[in-house]
C-alpha cells in the first residue's frame, strides 16, 4: 500500500471533505459535457462551411465519438479497478480538452472526425473512475443522491456549452468557440491531479466484500451482471433511453434553427436555461426521490425512472408537431429537465448489485451499452432518416425523423424499466 493512499484513507470522514471531492468530480464532468455537446449548437454553421450531410453530422455527434468512447471505456475502467482513479481522471481531462481546442483548426470532414475521436478517447476515462470513487466516498444511503449531483455535470456542461458556443459563434465564429472551451480544461486537469485525493477502496463494503481483493476478469464481471434479471432489463432500457435522449439533445438545436429560424445565440441562451438549470433540478430530484423511496422498497428506483421519463413524451410530441417557435421552446422545458434523469438511478442500481472490485468495470459496461446504442445510433439514425426524407419533405425532414425515432424508443425503454422492478428487491445488495 502506497504512503499516499494510506495517508488519505481518513480524507473523507467529514461531510465537507466529501462535498469538496464531489464538487471537483462535478467540475470534471461539466467540462466533459461542454466539450462533448458544443458541437451540437455549432453543427449548422459547420455543416454550411464544410458542406456536410445530416448523416455525416450524425456520425460526428454520435457514432464516431461513441465507438471510441465505449471501446476505451472498459480498458480504462479495468485500470481504475486496480490503480489510482484520480490520476486517470486528470489525464483524461487533459486529453479531451486538447482535442477540443484544436477542433477549430479542421478544414474538412475527416479532420473533424479524427479530433472527435480524440475527444471520445479522452472522455472515456472520466465517468467509470468517478463513479467508483463516489461509491467509496459516500455511504450507500447517500449514493444515488451523490451520483445525481455528479450528473449535474451534464446539465452544467450543456448550459455552458450552449451558452458559450451559441454566442461565441455569433460574434467570432465556430472555430474560436472550440478554442475558448478547450483551453480551460487543460488547466483543470492539473488542478484535479494535485487538489483531489484518492479515497479508500471498498470503504463502505461488508467484510465479505472486502475479502474479495483480486480484480475479477471481464468475463467474470459480465457473467455476474448477466445473472441479475434487474441488469438484463435495465441495460436495454438504458440503451433506449440514451437513443431517445441523445437523439433529442443532438438534433433539437438544428430543428429549431431550420424549422423556426432561431439564431445560435438566442437558442443557446434558451437551451442553457432549460437544459442547464432545468436538467440539474430534474436529475437531482429523481435521484433524491429514488434514494428516499427506494430505501424501503428498491422498486422505486425503477418506478421513479419510468415516471420521470414517461412524463416527457407528450411534451416532445407537441414540441415537434407545433409551428409556434415560442410555444415549442416552452414545451421543451419538461423533456429538457428529464434528459438525464434515468442515469443516476440505473447506475446506482448497477453499483449496488456488485462488489467493490467490480464497480468501475460494471459502470464501464453500463456506459458502453448506453453510449454504443444510445449515443452511437440515436443521432445517426435520425440524421440518416432526415436525409432520406429530405427529397419529399425538404427542411421538415428533420422534424419527422425525430418523431419517428424518439417517442418509440422512450416507450420501449419504459417497458424494460418496469420489468426490471420485478427483480430488484431480491437482487440489490442491502448495505448500511
């Protein structure tokens, strides 16, 4: 055991120290989503300058990023189950920030594709180690709330990404926008390395769990997870929620720009408020309620998720079918607030199913499924369908492409979530 780790085992005894560590991890995840999502508010001017199709945009915002993001996720998570997780997060922040900064220098589709791959590789090293650290920093009764707060990074990243990207593009162009959001992340990488402490691994686990010190193989982790009926239903649910939510998030800016002719600055401000502030409230409320209600009946982890996501469907339908720009923006508030509400309850459940020496890998597997299908296919399918429909529907093709994909994926996901509730009480670990 290294002296560094032994000296930090008492680091998180106080609430103040736990909150400080969580704030640092939220900052990392915020930059993760700033750099991931800024392309969505900039894709219309990029499309115009580089002459891209919607299918190409779907590849850039979804498939190309997701494939490298998920393919690197499990190897990095295996490192996180054995090594110093803080260091992995720090290096990852530096890598993705560098590639974001140089995105403003690209001259064609292939160059932009390569830098997006670089962003995806870097961002793969953020969440699996962070989720594992949070499970060792916070006791089980606070874990879902802590994970929900960590997911504020999604809302914060979207807020700053849309706000900064939208207005910087209006005044200075999309190339400067990439540089402006990429450079601060390189500084954050150094701050994380020297200001964040590594927590004791397995701090809140039972003696039986702690005795299992060897890191199991990937096949053993997969076999363990597949043995849970809860996992077998939550994984297709996560993938389908991801397909609906990433499809909506990546294409709704283009929908408003094309259909309602709203500028990137104005749209970025609206989305910063809706997705940033509303998303933070929705994510926290879902995690908090799941913790409170799920303490006595774990089925609430599934029921709360299904209720939160199901409430979005009618608002999405009316938003996409409406012709009034102002009304459509107001209708987007509810789905905008619920876009990431499913993540914390699902990941908290997966963390509760397995022992400490499987958590980072289990998180990576969950994120692989969510992102490979959700992020990888959601934006791509909508982009391809939009191109296919453009001959007959013109600029309205994107509207109907989204209508054909998003509600159906959401409903299918809710069905799997409700089936998972049938197993969860018998399978979830009960911890003090």
